[in-house]
């Protein structure tokens, strides 16, 4: 069965997660995605290698179902190849800062001069127009600046999530936005820019806590694995004799560690 994006060509100039995963999602729905990286291979290709040729697990996950090519878009020969590719493309994905996009002639004005109805999907750390718009950043920036690191940890020690949820969530938002842009182009014949930002994503996902603080100044403090609302369940893990891990019941935990703010939490069923 053909994917809904069959016939759509995507040029993926992304690196690491936010851009490449957006493009990977489109590839899974039938788009032809071409990953383009520098001639010696981008830095994300060799992170945590698992393959005999040096590719890492993250690279394999992000670039499934894609074609690949290498070139130097800063050289005249590379720019000519990019120009020819853009003529055939529907979408260009690039999680690069604005000044880098302009230097590589991947900014929207340059792309639109080649293909008027092209869609450019970009991801930056902080978004366009602010004082940090030209700065680079990774997943941890969003986690910290949104307050998630503080709320995830304990009062004496904040914790960053090992799973890069800001990067992946930004990619999901961008994939959704790109699909909407393709639908709009079908109706209007016009391309557009789809913009994602790591900080914007992190703040969006943390919005309820931020609204609560702005409205009633709740001043929540981190509580580790313990839930902070009546419906939430704490998670405590201990070694299990036979199977690796077991979840402790809440009463076992509460005997020594009562819930915050006098909350009553439901009994948690043990694993086993």
C-alpha cells in the first residue's frame, strides 16, 4: 500500500534528532527523503557506534528509510548540486541556525528563488527574532530553561532526563507542521516556512506548571519520583530476586517518606 506522502521529495540537511527525526517520520509515510551531509560524514553519524563501519545507534534510528549523499554546500560545485536538488524538492528540512542557513543558501528566500512553492522546515534552539536567535543549543537547554530539570530532580539536585524528549517532541511538532504546510500548498499553490524551536517545545510541554505558577504562585518544589497531584502515582524501584526489578507499594514507601503537601496517594500495585 502506498504511503500518503508518496511523490513528495524531502531534502534533509538536519543533524542529530530534531531535523532528521522529522524527515524520518515523513519517510515512513512514503516520502522520498534524501539525507545530505558533509563529505566526511556529519558528526552525528559516529556517535555511540554500533556498526562495523562506525555508524551509531542514533544515526541508524534517525535515518531509516532515507537515501543519502554527501557534498560541501559551501563550495560552488556543491551549491550547484543543491540548486538542482531544490528544483525537484517539495520540502527542505534543516535544523541549523539562521546564519548557517544563509551561508549555505538554504534560507527561505534563496530556496524560493529556485522553487517558488518549496516548504522550508527549520529547527533552532530559541526561535527567530529574540536575543538568542543566532545561538545554538541542544535538548538540555530546553529542559533547563523550561524548569523541567528542576522539577524532575530533588531540591538539592536537579536532574536532566536521559531521554531527549525536547528534541523528539520538536521533531513531532515540525512533522505535523510540515504536513499542514503540504495541505495548505495543495489548496493555495504556495510554499511557506515551518519553524520549530527547542525552547518553545519545552515550554509548551511544561505549560500547565508555568500557568499554575503565574496564576496562583504555587511554588512547587521537586519531589523526585513522587507524584505531585492526587491522580499521580509515585514510582520506586528496588532489585527483584528473580526478575531484575519490582515496583514497591505506596504504603511501603510512605511509612518512611510521606507524600508532599499532605496529599493522599492511591495504592500502587507491585510488579512481580
